[in-house]
């Protein structure tokens, strides 16, 4: 049933986005320590980019594994390239964002998540990440599903709007909810438009 699929998708998105953020933060801190960084030290634009690439890769891996697990539960099999394409989208977008911020002489930590107020700069970066994730993952499923191109705007909106709201801990869960709703609805629609059964 639609409701059961969406509820599972949304709840697991919130749960494993949270897990991804915690483990990604730890992985990012450990990566930063390899460059001699401490919590109080932001480092160079290069080290910030590397840390965010590691952080983002852990987060997107957690989400992609969750999505594959849910879809397999409903006998919908997708290539493992789904995960690698998501990671590629994050890394490429973070490298580009890092170069842009370096040229603009903006410190990533000054615009990062959990700053006060709506996270517009960070939301723009994650919208771009969502665009690349959506495009790369669409390349994985485009021959498998009709109308799969709509997975691209689902990710742009989901990641962008979700991160726009992440200005404190409670808002994080609201952002994760938005991501889960948008990606869940779009994938459900894609699957139904291909006349696949979701029980």
C-alpha cells in the first residue's frame, strides 16, 4: 500500500540520515585530524573540502543503502551503482563548492549547517549536490523505469529544502522529513507509473 511504503521510506530516511550525519561527522573529524586539525581549527579550503567530501560520502552511503533496502523489500532491484553514483555526486559537488568558496574567500564553517537562521548558502550547495546525485542515479535507473528523470528534481528539492531548515537540532528532523517525503513520493510515483506493485 502507498501509505505503508511512504511511512517506511520517510521514517527510515530520518533514522539513517541521522545515523549518516553522526558517523559522517566522526569520519570527518578523524579525516581532519590527519591534517592536524582540531575542533577549533577550520583549516584551509582544501582540508575543508576533503572533510566535507568524507562527511557527505558517509551520509549519502547511509541514505542509498536505506533506499536499496526498502526497494528490495518490495522486490524492486536496483544496481549497486546506485550507491557509487550518489557518492560521485557528493564528491564532485563538494569539490566544485570548495573551489567556488576558495575563490570567493568564504570559509565553509561560516555557512555550515546549524548556523543561526535558514541555511540558504548550505542549501544551495546541497541543492547542487542533489542535482548531481539525481542525474547520476537517473543514469543508473533510466532504462529500468519510465519517467525516472523526475528523480532529479526530487533530489534537488529534497536535499535543498531539507538543508534549508537545518538551523538547529529539532529543525534537522524537519529537514530530514522533507527529504523523506519528496524522495519517497517521487519514487513511489515512478514505480506506480511503471505498473510495478507495491504491497
